[in-house]
């Protein structure tokens, strides 16, 4: 709001001499507009803006001062309204207050200095009213802007939540696809792993049947064969149960987990394949390692993906080996996973954890394994580093926080 250098005052009176005296008395302090009647005062008010104070004689021939000020109040309540009169009528005062919202009465004859004080106070009240209104408008605008911003934020948060949900669903789907790919690669080794105990059991049954036919049954030998057969059946059951659990478990339940136990679970699926390919598996597992808070199936998937990648990288190499070690250091379990394979052979190793990035031939890799490993480690508030040995092979260092429960 722009405040004029001289506040504008409208003075309405039906006597020319009063108009002239008022203007001469206050023209140095205010911009004084004058009107000879109530109707002329209404017309003048409509044609001039920023009138701060209206001083009106009460008794005028057309409409009185209270009626004029009442009409002005209905169109603009901000200007300060003052009645100037020589007649003190209590009814007029009550009417003026109730209808015209009169700020003050000034009695005729009036004192110039007293009226100047009253006018200055009225102008100050007018300016304060306008400033408060301006601030209220600004506050309303800011509230509208804030409401819009809050709604925009709520919409953004809702969109983010929906995108995160879709991302979680995509991650679960991606992990499931990677597990299915791993299961397909493991299938051949599992057939051989299961076939060995089945062959043993078959031989025991055939031998027992022959001894029964020939009445040559040795109970002591039969007892040993049955015990070993039960052991082989338990071995088959463990392999099948673990394979089924690995293939179907997508829950996110956290528990106290032994990291070596997770490695053992993964090795159940790979031991035969490692043996057939002549890979030297070196394990360095200290006693009494503290547990971590994690999901066992997801930890197994870390080792499953690393083992699968290493077995593929060791194809055609001389003296293939995989080394896995655990170390408790600075309240973390550090897993070092290394192989003597062909290595990744890339200049930008940070890309290896991106989804669908692979150095394998087309059709021989999904590019999801290391991305899933990175995602699981990050979910457990850990970290993973890639190390390229000087000659060949590759190593990964995985840091996972020790459970504090």
C-alpha cells in the first residue's frame, strides 16, 4: 500500500464558510477535499481513492451526516468517520455509532489544535487498518501458496511411495529371476549330488535282496548298511529341502544369522559342481564369529551369486581356486571372496554393480548377480568393494555390521 505524502481528508458541510475555514486550518497538514452536501460528499468519495478520514456535519438539507457515512461504510469500511455538529442529541450519537460506525464526535465551535490531534490520530488508525489488511492479504496468499506446496509435497510423497513400491516389486522380481537362473545352472550338479547317495542305496538294497535269496544275510553288515543308507537319505533330503527353500523364500524376516552358516547353505548347491571342475576351495573360518542381523536366504543368495560368477570365470583356467575368509574387525564381519579366474577386465569397475551389466557372452549371463549382491549388502547397511589383483582373478570385500542385539 502506498501512503501519500499528505493524508487525504474529505470534509462535508452545507455552509461555505465552514468549508473555507476547515480547508485553511488544515491544508498544510492534509490534502483537504470539500463538499457542500451529503450527496456531493458521496459523489466525491466515489471519484477519489485513498480518503483516510471523512468529517461530516450532522444536519444537512439532503441527507444528514450519519446517513452519508453509513452509505460510505457499506462500500468501504476503512476510512475513519467523524461527525461534526453543534447539536448534542443522545439518539443521534447512538444512531451514529450503530449505523455509521462513527469514530468520534467533534462539537461546534471546534478548536483547531484539538481537531488536528483528532485528525492525526484518525489518519494513524486508517493507515494501521490498511497495513493490517495488507498483511492479512499477504498472509492469505502465503497460506494459499503453503497449502498448494503442502498438497504438491503430499502428491510427490505419494508418487515417491508408489515408485518405491514398484521398485521393491521390481527388485523382488529381479531377485526371483536371478534365483531361477542360478537354480538352472545348479541343476546338473544337483542331479549328480543326489545320484551318488541313490546309487549307494540301490546297491545296498540289491545286495540285501540277494543275501535273502541265498540265505546268506549278515545282520551286523546289514545294520551298518541300513545306518549308512539312512545317512544318505538324510543327505538327499537336506539337498532337496535347501534347494526348495532357496527357490521359494522371498520373505524379508530378519534374525540372528551366522555368516558361515549362510555360506554352508550356498555350498550345498555348489559342492558337487566345484568338485567336478577341479576347483580348489579354500576356507578360512575363525571360531566363534559373532552373528549379524539379516535374512538367511538373502545371505545365501550373496554367496550363491559370487560362487556362480567365480565358477564361470574359472572355466578353462589352470589350477582354478576360490578363497573365502571371514574376519571380525571394528564391529564388522569382513568377508573376502576371491578367485583365480580371468577377472573382469574393465576400466570402470564401479559399473559392475549396475543391473544387467555383464562381461559374459550374450546368453550366458543375466547381469543381475552382482547387482543383487550390492542391493542385499546395502539393505543390511553394509558395503562391498571390488578389488582387481595385479595379474588375474578378482576379489570382493563385503562389510556387514555385527548384530548389537
